């Protein structure tokens, strides 16, 4: 009786906690001034779910791992300065980099911003470089009050201030050309010595162009030359329709799985369904924690792991049935069934994890998204099947919710008495 009471308490608390976590995940929660966001608000969506621009750049020439890391870091700075949240910059293989910018649909503008090497140079009339981007502390774009023309203001650091003062003193009455890579941005004539640590660049075609150049200057020059090998735009309407359709498909699939488990395995199937709710909550929570960008392929990976979590429960329950049919008690069948199913569950999940890791290491954008969600889901499904389902069943047996073979879907006529 004492064991039954203890198990009842643990079982009830577990179900309430799982239900509470599911509610918070679905709707969020307000705690005074602090709000816990729902999964829908927290999970980053990929381009195929909200639309945007995707560009794959290839690095020209030989590179090292450090150079690749530095390039990705600088590209991250550039795309983040576009003012768009949830951008993604990731490597593909040894020489390619994928940049996904959601909510932006001008792929040419994005390509110009991220693809330029960004080497800023001030060149005197003697063709010698007097200043570089390293001498600039900060760049900003604005409209000139006098001419209303787009202008880039440069704030120079201490070394840049001295170099610019020396150059303007030397070249009074002559032109100093300002280059971005091989393009001449402007070639102003020096009227007087400039020693205040500021400079301006005029000649931008538009304010957006001036902002783009200022962002490139602020992020720094890339250590490599990039070439666009693939670019595409995903329309907002396509992305908007993809998400609700995917959610509906997932809800229908999960509902069918829940119904199937209860129909075939009765009370243990209900315990498995409760564990699957926790699995879904933990998996989506992990996506938020590790900042997974959810794509259609990622949703496919998630649904696959739900199926694998069910598969683990099916293995366990079928072992239970085998033990019950040879005349064991429910508790004995429970212990033996878990023990016999464990090696099969671990083997199948470990091989899937290995395959997922290989796919993530060698695959490209969509494949990586699928592989990452698959690996996360499989790891969590092992935990819920081996730990959560086991405890829920054990408590249910103590509470007499499961006390005979028919509760496992095994007919009394076929089970030993």
C-alpha cells in the first residue's frame, strides 16, 4: 500500500509537470515582467518557412581552417549589419560558405554587401596608399545637410589621424582617391590640412549604397576573395504557406501515432504517449537552446525521430508481450522486457546518430538541418524511452493501472495462467 501511494504521487506529479511544460511550450508564460516565449516565438525559422535570400560563396585559392573561421566571423558581422535578425552563416565543405538572410528579397544587394573583399584604401597622386581600413575606427552613412547627398563619415583612430594629417598636408591642391577594392568611391581635392581625425566619402549612388559601404568598412576586409556559385530567393508567400502546412502534417502524424499506440498497446500505449509529449517538448526546447534554424528538412527530421521514439516503445512492449505469453507476472514481464529490448534500442539509435553526424559533417544546408534535428531527436528519444517510459510504466504497475495481460493488449486465452 505504501509503494502504491508513493508511485501514485510520483506518477501524478510527473504527468502534471509534463502537461505544464507542454502548455508553456505551446502558449508561453508570463511571470511578472518576465515572459517565457512559446516554441513558435522562440525557434528560428529557415528561409523555406519565412522567405528570404540564400547565397553560397566559394573561396578562391587555398585556405586554412583559421582563414575559414575568420571569413565566417566577418561575414556574420556584415549580414547582421543589414538589420535583419536570424541570419545564418555556415560552412559547406572546405571552401564554400552559405549565407541565409530571411525577410530580405534583393539577392543582388545582399551579394554586393557580403561578397566584396572590402579593402578600403586612400591613395595619393603618387599612387601610394596613405590610409587603409585598419586606420578607420568607425564609419557611418548619412545625408549631407548642405547637398542632401549620401555621405559616408569616417572616424579615424590615432594612427589614422596622424597619417591623414600628413597626407593632406603633403597633397594640398591635389586629389586623394578613395578605393573600395578596385572601385573608386571618390577622388576629392585636398583644400586644407585635415587633422581632426575625420574624413568623408561622397559619390555614393544612393543612401542604401552608402550604408552598405559603411557596413563593409566597419566589419573589416575579408582575408579571401569570394565568388557567388549559387543564389536564390524564396518568396514570402511560399514560406508563409509552408509552415502551417508542415505543422498540420506534424499534428496529424502525431495524433495517428497516439491513437495507434493506445489501440494496440492499451494502457502502456497511453504511458508511451505521455512520454512522447515530453519528448516533443524536450526536443523543441533543445532546438531553442542550441539555436537550431528550423527548415522543412528539419521538420522532417523531427517527425522521423518521433517515429523512432515510438519504435523504441514498440520494441519494449513487444518484449513485454512475449514474457506475458510464457506465463510471467506483469512485474516480471516488465523487468525482463526492458532488459531484453535495451540492446536493440541502443544499437539502432547509436547507428542512426553516427549516420546523422556524418551527414552533418559532410552535407550542405538542407542536409545539415535534417541531420542536426535527427541527432538531437534520437538522443532525447533514447532518454524518454529508456528512462521516462520505464518509470511511468513502473509506477502504473504499482498503482494497479497495469495488472493483467489484457492491459498490454494480450488476450487472456493466449497468456499463461
